[in-house]
C-alpha cells in the first residue's frame, strides 16, 4: 500500500466526523467567519476589504460543501426536483 493510500484510509473517518460537526454547528461557524472577517477588515482599515470578502465567501462555500456532502447520500450532483403538481392532461 502506498503512502497516499495509507493516508486516505486514515483520514476517511476524520472527514466524516468533520462533516458531521460542520452540519451540526454550521450557523456558529458562519458567524465566526463573519466575525473574524470584520475584525481583520477593521484592523487593516478597509485596505484589503475585497480580498477579505473573497476569502470569506470561499470559506463559507467550503463549509456549505462539507454540510451538503453529508445531506446528499448519492452525491452525484443530481439537482432535479420533481414538480409538485401533476402534468396537464390532454
């Protein structure tokens, strides 16, 4: 077994635990990201606001991917939602 395969086998259960924690505490994590971004933006006097905003969005996106991965058992990217009303009869 190669080194990477060994690492993947060891990190597999940890990824599941991280996903569970992210799903349970998603709101708190988003709040913490926003709070940290605000503090950094204030300390830099707005000089890097665009970069801070970009980094915040990427961090939130990564969080969302972690939580949605747990919600979607297939994780095949299927976004089809069936209609709630029956099709019109002809």
